[in-house]
């Protein structure tokens, strides 16, 4: 076996180390990419070593040539590895030519396009604006003197427009309560059915005989009326914001309202003509006789020749106040309201009731009495439906309040106009035509039911 000299042995060791190093470099490309400067110096150092070796005496020429070939192959492999894994630096971070080209394309896309004259072109919107929509009802809400109404314009995405809640679902200035009353203690069994029918929010017990259903729906009146009629209950829809003290006047009819009787019928009974007079009275109250003046004239004429003392006997023996009348009057007076008794009856009774109950105003017909007997005539203007309504308005004017602040209570068709003149009306034990026109109807409870409404 041939023995290598020191120089040949050194050349072999360098070749082996270079081969091992290039193989290690190929296994760890990321480490090489992190240290490009150190690797870039490596070929220069090796080239200096090779040039130094070239000055070694030519001992063992074949081995030396083999070592030189191995060294040049190793250097070539190192250069290839460096070229493969070394990334030239641009700025403070290294990047490849492909990365630079990609970045350049992205940058070019972001550059605005310049038109002639270096004026920036307006950027096109990302999506076209939604079409304008016009509300057909908008013109009704734009009253202007001398200016024709212009339709309002709604802009924005259609799916983002919020529908306004229905007024009956309660985002309004007026909230309605339903008050239900009974002559007997009101059973709890009525609470849930009534609340469900009225679409109310909750039930509040006012006392043993009445409840209030808050945030009720007045559109359910027909269902409530049927239920209350079946169970002998009285009901009323009222504005939750109104209080009794907000009103200024209570105007009421006398016959069959403040009192339980029709005075003219009871007067006729003393001369044996009650049946005839009552028939005319009932027809007039039902609205079958349209001319109240005629019906009153016919009835009074039947009383001609009757002793005037019969009037006193009717007042003392037969006249009775309706249930709850005194409590109602005390309550409204305590709230600061004035009282008006307006009747198609007679002053003989209204003036006595005014003094007895402490009423503020009274207006009615005057019977003519001559020599202690009735003549069968009425003195002065007959208090018919128009006169009653006028009396309510004039009394409100005297008090300095609007008629809308008047509560009017009546029972017959002769009361319809004055009930319409007020702000709240109550049909008390009324005829159907009056009941349907009133704000509330008391068919079972007394007049003091008024105090529970507000």
C-alpha cells in the first residue's frame, strides 16, 4: 500500500471536509439563507488556501492533481449551494426577485390613475346608490300655506328601513285603559278573560268591585261589550293620561238620570193619565218622536186643571236619587269640578234639587200655574236637545273652560246633542241609541262609577 506524504494527506482532508460541508449545507438551507455574508466569504478563503497549496513542491503529482480536482468540484458545489440559498438583500429585509416583482405589481395597482392635466379622476362607487322611493302619504303631512305639498323622499337600503309600530301597539302619546265595574265583588275569574279580550298589558284591582286593564285596545270594544253584557258588567275605555281634575264641569240630565223617575209621568198619575203620558214619553226618549217640543206640548196639555199641590207630593213621595248620585257629586266637587243640572223637565223639581244637593247651575222648563192649578202650558222657551247643548257650551264659557273639559251624563235621545258637545259622555240606564253614542255606559253600577274611570 502506498504511503501519502504530509501535503497529500492535507489535500485529501480538505477535500473530505469540503464534501461533508456541502452536504450539510444542502440539508440546512434556511440556516445558510440566514448567514449569506459568512458564506459569501468562504469561497475566497478557500481560493487563498488553494493558491498557497499550489506553491507546495510537486511531490506525488497524481495525488495532488486528484486533490485539486476534488477541491475545485467542492468549490463549484459550494458556489451552486450559495447561489441557490442566498437571497440578495433589498433594504433591511431580504427578498427574491419574484417577491419584488409581486410587490411592484401590487404597488402599481394602488397608484391612482392620472388624467390629462394632473387632475385626479373621481373614484367610482363600490356599488350604485339605491333608487329613491316616495311615500304616497307624505304629501298629507306637509301642509304649507301657498306651497304645494312635496312628497318626502326615503333613501337608504330597503332592508335597513324599520317599519313603524302600529299605534295600537303603543308607541303613541295616548294610552288607553279599560275600566270594568260590577255591582257585586268582581271575581278574579274575570281578570284573565277580560285582559285577553282587551289585549291589555296587566290588570290592576281598583277595589272589590272594579278593575283597570292597562294598555287596552279600543278596537276590541265589540268583544268586550259581548262579554260584559253576558256577565252584567259595565266597562269604559278611557285615556290613561286623563285625571278627573282635568275636567271642569259635570252636566247631567234630571229625569231617569240624576233621579229614578220621569216627573211628568208621576204628575199625570195623580189625574189618572199616567199610561197615556208615559207612552208619549217613552216614544220621545227612544227617538221615535223627532220633535221634542211637540211631544212635551202634548203631554203638558193633558195636565190642564191639575192641582199644583200634586207637584209637591211627587217631590216628597216619589222622587228618589239614582244610586251613587250623592257620592258622585261629592267626588267631583272634591276634584274641583262644577255641576250643571239641565233638563227637559220642570223648574219646580230642578230648583229644589239644586238647593238640596248644592249644585252650581240648573236649567229646565217652567210650568204655567194659575190659581193653584196647571194650565197645561209651558212658559218661555222649551228646553229641547239644542237648548241643552247650548246650555252646556254657555256654562263652559262662563267657567272659562273648553267644552271638551265637560263630562255629560244622559239617558235619552234629547240628551244626544249635549253629550256630543262635551269631552266625555256617559249613558246612564240609557236607551240603545244613546248607549251606542256615548263614551261609556252604566247599565248596572251607580253614578259613582264615574269616580273610578279617572
